C-alpha cells in the first residue's frame, strides 16, 4: 500500500448548534397535529395598518423614527396589556391503572389524572376574537382556554398552524368587541430601540418586562426560516407566543425562544413574518409556500476562495431537483445565488426566507454567479411540500483496501467505479468540510473514477491553491474546498 503524509495542521470545524428552549406548553409532548381548516371564517373590520401587508416589491420601508431617551413605561403597559391574553392548554393522556408515572399527571403534576396542562401567551389581532400565539404552545392540545386581562375566560379553537414559523391563529368562541393590538413594522427596528414584553411567565399572569433590541436577523437553528429579533427584555417559560411591543405600543415581534443557561437573551419572531401568513392561516388553516427545488450550502472563506468569489456571501447550489423550478430556469450545481428579486443574499440561510415569501406560481428573479460571471434568470416557483423530508444518509461500504493521500485522508474506490470514498481523516487534514463516508465524485470540474485519478489531479495541482470538490453524502451532493499544501 502506498502512503504519503501531509505536514501542517488545521483545526476541523464542527457545526455549532445553538441549544434552544421552546417554552409555553410546559406539560405537553412534542409532536404535530393536522391543521384545523376553517372555511368561511371572516375577520372583523381590521384597519389597514393592523393586517394588510403591502406588496413587498412596491412598498418602500418606512424611515426609522428617533426613539426618545425616556418614555412613560407605565402608560404604555396600561395601554397594551388589555390586548395580551394568557393561554392554558389541556392534553388528555391515557395511562393504565397503577402506571408508575401516574403521579405526574395528577393534581400536583399540573392537572387531574389523565391530563397534562401547559401555559403560554398570545395577543388579540382582531376585535372578533382572533388571537396569535406560538404553534408549539397549542401543539397536541385537546382543549385551549384563553383568559383576558379582565379575567374573562374563553374557549378557543385553533384555526391555523404554521410549524415552520412556529405561529398559530386561534378563534375565541362568542367573542366580540375585544381590544386588539396594532401590528408594527419589524423591518424598521433598530438595535438599541426600547421594547416591552408582556406575557404569562411560569403561569404568573400578565407580567411586563422592559429591554432593548439587542440584535436582528439571528439564525438560531429553530427552523428553515430563522430570522429572530434578539432582546434583553426578560423572557421566561410561559412567555411563548406573547407580544414584543415597541415604545409606540405596536407589536413588532412574537416572543418564542430563550438561550438555556444565558441571562437576558431572548428571541422573537419578527411581526413582518406574521403579517405575510396570517390571511392564509385564517382562510386555509395552513401556509402554502413556493420552492426553487434545490439544495444549498453556506459559503465559507475557503469555498469563496475556491469559487473565486470577491466576498463571502451568497448561497452555493449543491444539488438541483430534476425538472424543478431552478432546473427549468437553467441553474446548475455550483452556481452561487446572490439575490432574489434584487434582495441580496448576504448569508445562505436568507435564501429560503426570501423564496418562501412568494406563493407557488410566482415568477422570481434570480441573480447568480457561474464561473465568476454574473447572470440573471427567472424561475416560476413550485409548491413546497411541507411533508417532504431530506432522504436518510445511506453510506456505501468500501469495496477495496483504503489508501492514504497527501491531504491526510484515507480513500478507496467507491462501488461501481463511481468516485472515491473517504474512509477516514487524520487530525491534521486540511479538509474541513469533508466527512468519513463522503464520496468525492469531482475535483476541479473533472469527474473522479478511482483513487489513482484523484492522486494524479492532486499531484498536478499548483501548490497553495484551493480546488473545488463535489462530494456525495448519502443521497445529497455538496461542494467542499480542497486546499493544496504549499510543500
């Protein structure tokens, strides 16, 4: 067996997963239910600044309004609290007599025998009793009760759910002439702006906390459309689904998540996301989104160098769905999408958010780079299937004896002469985005059939450059940078 080694070292980077605590239904079991469609329901008279969402391509963002150094927090709290509601959920649980965990479902455990209860928050968006909360607050609930600030209780029905954004729309039975919250514009928020959170922390009822906007556009690994507002206003279990108000008393976010073990770090869904789907939740009970039909990956500094990009931004297409919207528009694996409808993609996770704003059948403009050349295309979006899941990884066994190469990896010929399988990597391997089990199918645009061909290409490559490799991981392909050592 021929073995060569690579001098030097490189730290392997593992994805950083941010642990979250989704809270508000402390006694419920994770899961999902079918959305309860609501045909024929109509919202009451709603002012344009509350629910109507102007076309994104037409309406210009409002200029930021200077925030006063001080304002009357007591007056603001008194004004907005009537629009905030406490939510109690009940889930029936079947347990046999004498079950060892029966105690936890009894009175001391948050409900009578055979029941689980949970608590959350919501806010009224229409005088006829439509309430917004987090989807996880009402998930798996058999009964939902809503209590207003004046202590009146209402039975609520879930009329719409969107698990991807973690939002749900409730309708209160026999409700009318209720105080309702004004919806603001989250896109004009500025870091440092004062915000007020109102909720039901730990079931304590209406509680007010004050803070500022700490950051915007946070991706925290909660879903495909992460775009959270970060705030230091105190948020605790039970605040889930509650409103985050600006100093004018407008809802600019929906409190959703906290960072376990951290102080003064909470996350809220921007209200602009709610406004883009609330009508669908009311009319259809679920949300229908458009899709491009591709798999993408973020741009690392190494990939940017291999792709000869001027900056580390955009979304790299690693796989195209045959006959999908992107394929029909002429896009290919290896293209880098730079903007959607002239909105720049600074970070890869912004791509699905921009696409999802458009319903199926919409024509979207895509600007992308191919081999350093800037191109435009128009794609007609397909319908996103919410039930579609990524295929499971199916690693192929190595059919031949592994061999080391100059990049500090063990490789062997993949089954059927289709690429080179990575069987292991040394601690000093510079390949940061390749894993054991991956199959290298292409290097520097040239198909790889076996180990000998891979070694020839590596030997012939100029020293110090970064080549682009296409690798197959299970049933999904992606790209990875391959740094060629100087010596």
